[in-house]
């Protein structure tokens, strides 16, 4: 049994507008995660990069918790361990940092214990920890994933779009926890809003499958979560509009926010600058990342 493993895990953008808790995409921004089992009973966690000042380095760390969950699942003894992480995925911004941490812990522990669990089993465990599948599924499989929870398991269809797609992410300089962004959502929605999202989600999936990205303008519209979350992200309508005016196919809140994401196939830097400027005009400092679709998901490096 090897006692050390290094995993690379992608960030993810969930929802893409209408696909609330169902659609997610793996993005080309990565965390590195090293797990070492050793004979002593000590736990050592070292964090570098994003979250260096805030991520817990004790038993409360969610990546460590995921390692424990996997070891218990396969009835493996709990050894002492050292976790070293280098994070590039911004924290609490809507790019799946918590999903990346959970998937990193599960995949690393599975690798170190003989890969006894399949990706499907890892997905089911990750979904139960995260509470929804739309970030953990693309973090595991890569690509665009359509995810359905059914009878305690997560069914995942992975799509690799036939034409290149760029994702321009405007990253504002404030954090918003997923928990807080879910608390503003209503428990019930009008039937016409549900119908609105069903049609857009179907169109979105079709656009990804065919590469007919001109449909993304309509397909990224949403009535289930964005109208309620808009109050939490100053300038959100203006930034989304700025992306569209600069030539993006469509734009949306990334995950639970506060990042805003635009899809395009050219002029990404210009679109990003227009989004950053629109945030600035609303009193928010932001930076921009231009990403594409990661097709591998979490993997050993
Ligand atoms: N590498 C990490 N190791 C341990 N914990 C982490 C790590 N990255 C993030 N976390 C935990 O996850 C929390 C952020 O999760 P949250 O769901 O609020 O946001 P997110 O996953 O970045 O965004 P979203 O779910 O909208 O994509 C952090 O406050 C931290 O506690
Ligand atoms: N679907 C989730 C993604 C963020 O984790 C949400 O919007 O709350």
C-alpha cells in the first residue's frame, strides 16, 4: 500500500442559470491535495494559497472529514495522517471550493486504500456530504454534468460539448457562503416559474450537447434562485448585462455566488473587463478569471 498520494481537483460552476442543484461544469482552476498516512496518531493539516488564513487545520476540516467518511465506509482503520493542500479555487465565491475539498479527501483516501470504491460510489458519498450533486459530480467526472438524485443515489450524465466554450468569471472581493445564499430562497415557487426553468434547463442541455451556443442567452435565464439572491450581490443585473453587451452568449450567477459567470467563444478578456468595470460602478472591487471546461475531473498527479 502506497502511503502518500497527490490529487488535482477542479473548481466547478453550478446551476448555469436554470439548472439549480442539477447542472454543473468542471473548470480549469485546480487545487492540489496531498494525503499521507503514517504510523503516529498525529493529524497535521497545512494550507497554502486560497483560504490559508481561514480554513480549519484540525478535525473540523471538511477534507479531513471526507477522508474519515471513506475510511469508515470501507472499515479501514484510521491512521495518523498529514494533509497538505495548495488552493487556487477562491473560497465561498461560487466556484465549488467545498465540493473540491470533499472530493479531494474521498479520492485521495480511496487511492491510498486500493481504490475499492467506484466513481459512482464516491459520487454518492460526496453528494450526501455536500447536500446537492451539482458541484461534486463535475469535480469527480469533469465535463458538463447533468445530475439527478434518485432513491438515495446520484445519477450523473457527463457531456463534453462538441465546440470550445470559454467561461469568464468575475470574482468580487467579498465572500458569500452557500448556506447564507440558500436561506434567502423560498420553500415554494409558482408553477409558471417552475415551467420557465424546466424549458430553459432543457434548452441549456441541448445547447451543450450540440454546441449551438446562440441559445445560451435564453437558456441561462432563471426564476428559481437568481431573483432571490440578487439582493446579496450588488450590481448583479448590471454585470450580467455588461457581459451580454460585450458579446457573451449568456451569463448567470456561478453556483450560489457571488461570482458571476459569462459563456463565450472569443473576446473573453474584453468581456471580463466589462464585467469587472460594471462591478466597480456598483462599488465592488472584482477580478476576472478566464477558464475553459476541464474534462478529467479529480485525478492523481
Ligand atoms: N480546501 C478546503 N479545505 C477545507 N475546507 C474548505 C476548503 N475549501 C473550502 N472549504 C470550506 O468550505 C467553505 C465554503 O463552502 P461554500 O459552500 O460556502 O462555498 P463554495 O463551495 O466555495 O461555493 P459554491 O458551493 O457556491 O460553489 C469554506 O468556508 C471552508 O470552510
Ligand atoms: N446548487 C447550489 C450550488 C452551490 O453550492 C446552490 O445554488 O445553492
